[in-house]
């Protein structure tokens, strides 16, 4: 097959849904649509409650707002190509559009990892220094953390897009998923990819890898602080404030690890499994986070029930 140098002509990329199930895309699109609708509605609800309820204007809920915004960004980034494939079977995506989508998918993923770390720090401060909690996590400190999180993600992923743009590709390139990921794009290149591969690995190590280690350290410190509390009731109460966050961490990292393991060791696995894991990785966290926080966080749950009762009246 002929090769295209993107300095003269851009290659074509074809997205992939679930191989072998093309005739059932209409049926498959129904649960996917419900997942997107629930994710978007849930995260908008979280943002609306925190914005309108003055009692929720606290550091914990500001970080939750960041998480909801990130999940909204991740959902809206993948939604157009998902439904172009499953509703219209329009698989082709322009090279530059693919790069833009890839950029924002990885940016929002790195932001989510960092926000979860910031929320762990928030829980540590709340448990370790409850009387100085608001004094330590002021609005300016939270804003600074937010800008640092976004700035790191934007800066880390940009060179990866630039490096991919300089590589050579075939005229037609078939991707493995209904969206563009860095690892998938690298596999389609016909020129030397070691620089892009190494840089991609370094981005993962210095973002999600580092964040996961710091998360583990944070919970070791939290556990140490909780165990030093004399009252058993207070220990249980302190741990209960972390349950929602622990669920969010597991929801984010479990599919990511599963996708990495499938990609690394599942060469003989069905393409369906690869696509399914990639979809779980990108669709499940935005779906589950608002559900978990609505169910497990009393303040959020009470506000939702109050709003529903007002509408019924």
C-alpha cells in the first residue's frame, strides 16, 4: 500500500466500532446513547447543585465541580465520532480532526487523574486538620491547583500531537476504536515511531503513574491519621467521607489498567474485547462519578431529593 507524507497530503483514517456486529449498530447505539445522556445529565446536575446551593461552596465540592467538568469534557469529546460510527456508519475522520480529538481525550484523562489526586489531598487536610481546613484550602489555593492541573495536561500532551503530525502514514489507515487514541495512531505509522512511543510512555509515567503513587501515599497518610483518632465512631465517620472518592478512583483506574493489560498481553483476544475495554475506559467514569457522589454524599443526595420534591409539589 502506498505511503503518504503529511507534509504533501493528509492520510485517511477509518474508525472501527465493534467488528462483526455492523448490522446491530442500531441496537448497540441505544445503551451507548443512554450512557452518554445519563453522564451529561448527571454531571450537569452536580454542577448546577454546587453552583446554586451556597452550603456546597466548600473546597470538597469545588474539586467535585472540577471532576464533573472534566467528565463532561471527556464525554463531549468522544460523542461525535461514536455516533457517526454507530448511527451513520461514517467511519472516516480527517487527520487533523483525529489529532484534535486524541489531544483532548488524553488531556481530559490526565486532568481527571490529577483532580482525583487533588481530592485525596482535600480529604487528607479535612481529616488531619479539620479546624484549619477552610484556612488551608482557600479559594485562591483551589484556583491555583486547578490552573496547575489544566496547565500540566495541556503542556504534556501537546508535543505528542506535534510528533505524530511529523510521521508518515499509509493512504488509508484503520484505527481500532471509534475514537482516536495516541497508542492507536502510533501503530498505523510506517516511519520510525520510537520518539513518539517513548514520549507517550513518559507522559503516562509523569501524569497518571505519578498521580497513582501520590494517591496511594495520600491514603496511607489518611489511614495513619484515622487510626490515631481515639474514638471508634470518629474513625468510622472520617473513613466514610472518603468512600465516594475511593469509588471514583477505582472507577477511573480499573478500566485504564484493564485496557493497558489487554493491549499489552491480549494480542490473541477478540477485537471486540479491545473495543469494549476502550469504551469502558472512556464511558464508565463520567457515568459513575455523578451517580456515586449523588448516592454516597449526603449533602448532594439531600439537595437532589429536595429539588425533586419541589417539582412534585
